[in-house]
């Protein structure tokens, strides 16, 4: 009796077992071809970017279905000595098969990368997904590729596996850091016997899945150790150019529809975004720019650890702008650019001269009091800065097209100052 209806159903069940990893902001990579439909379901459920690592089995010359090793991208080669030695494969025969399959790996990689550039793996948790594990050769090769690309942690995940191969992988020191498998039936003969529908996956299927980012790219996260634990929403598009952290002040949080509107626009332009509540639900309620600014700095350290190498921007609205500017005035503040919408820089006016990050102040033309505060702030800022007035917009930017104007201004500022080209 099949264990899984098809690869998609297997992927959904595998995603449920991997759900705790969503907080690690992982990258999900499928092994073409059959592993990609499984990986697509995992990526969708975890709100993670989907990518591939191209690997090929090295079949014994006289028995092509019997794997004596595998090759992968970046020239990785794994030899299964127990098989190659048992059937007596000569070194030159092994080398010939390796050359042929390596050429196929490179051709497929070019085909798939034309759809989407490779997602950077350096410093990330990487979940390697296949539709099943027989000898384990291709899985070993994929893990080796992920490590060569700088993955911080590698998790191998499969719906079904041969018990012996699964045990061997779990015992190998240089294999994955963790192995997740839903079923290891003792009667295992081949992966396909455990699927009701094991229709071959084509290159066209893989291209289609890579071209579709899927509806879910946002993960709910908790930043520990700050204010008792701060809840947030982290959205990471494939190959992000930078990450923008939203600084919320009094009366605003990660569920703010106005900030979500801007975050969605930034995400469409290739920026990762983190909308986080800088105050815990049961925390102090009086506004304190210094306390929230310290929280913003800690949150930024947290996201930089999970998305290493990406420049950071801060977006603050109303009193949240004061929080961002307070933090930007700290020595060595890890921020490359700041955008303030309808902000209250007057709350931290004595610190504005210490801000070193390029700062864009966005104000509504129909918000005279806030406009005056921001004009005064522009005179006090000594770093690269600009003041943009959205004609006819009030304090909440609720007028038709006002938030779209804010999103365009913010996207352009971050793209210019953080070194990422908006898409």
C-alpha cells in the first residue's frame, strides 16, 4: 500500500514535520527532478525561498540504475565505495561516467539558473529535499554543495528512505547536521513503490516551479532575549539585495496596514523585510525612544545573524521614526539608510547631528505641524539626507495614491543607498 498519494502530498506532510525550522529563516533546495515538487510544498508552507541544487547519480556502467556515487554543482563528487568496489568498476570507467554526468549537471544548472539566480546559502540554514533516499549518493553530494556554498546548518529531509541508507547518513560526521524522514519501511526496494503516483518530473516542471515564487514568503518569528521576546513577520524573497527593518512606535506594530503596504512594495523590489513589535504585549506603554531604539538595535543584530552579508535599512513611521533616528545616532549603528514617514524627529532633535546613515524624511503636504518638525530636522541632520513632501497627503497618508508615493520614495532611497537595484 503506497505511503504517499503523490509528491505534492508527501511535501505537505514533510513540511508539517519541518515547521519548527521556519523560525531559522531557511532556504529550501530541491534535488531535480523529483525532489523539486516536494521541496516546493515545503518552501510554501515554511514561507521560505525555493531553489535547487543540481546533482546526478553515477550509475554503474553495466547497471545504470545502481548508483556508485554522485556528482553535483561546483564540481562536487561523492563515490560510494561499497558499490563501486563490489562490482569492480575500474578507475577510468568511473572517471568517464563522472565526466558525462558532470556535463549534464552543468547543462541543467544553466537551464534552471536562467529562470532564477541561485539563492545565496552563506550563513543560512539549508533544507535539502528529495522525494526519497535509496543509496544516498545524490543526497551526500547535495549536502556537500550546500556546505561548499557556506551553509551554516544543513538539514536533509525526505518522505521515505531505505533504512540502511538512512542509518548510514545519520552516522556520518560529514553528512547533514540533521536528517528528517517520515518513513523507513523495512521492505524498501525503490522510492517509487511508496507513491501512488510517481509520474516522472520533467525539466519543464522544475522550471515552472522555480518561476512561481508561491503565495507564501513570510514567516512568523520571535526575537528572543529582547523585551521578553518580540514577535515579528520576516519576508525573504529569493536572492534579496538588502533587508529593511520596520521601527514601530506608539500605537503601531507589525500588523499596521500602512507599513505592510510599504513592506509589500519593498518585497516586490527584492528587499527582505522584518516588521516586528518593538514592545512586548505586556511591556511598558509610555513611549520611550531610547528603550525602543535599543530594542531596534538588538533586533537588527538578530536579523543580520540570520541574513548575513545583507546591508540593513530602517523604516520608521510617526514615533517609529524617532526610534530609528535615536538608534541611528548610536556609535557604530549597523544601518546603511533610514526612511522616516510622517515622522516625529522632534522627539530626538538633540541626537540628529550624530546620525551618520543617509536619511530620507517623507512628509504629507497637508500635515503642516509635522512638516515644520521635519524641516527643522533636515537643518539639523549632517549626514546625507533629503526631505520629500507628498502633495495633499495628511499625517496617515490615507489619501488615494499617497502610500504608493511613500513606497516608491522608500524603495528608491534604499535601492540607491544600500546598493541593491530595485526590480
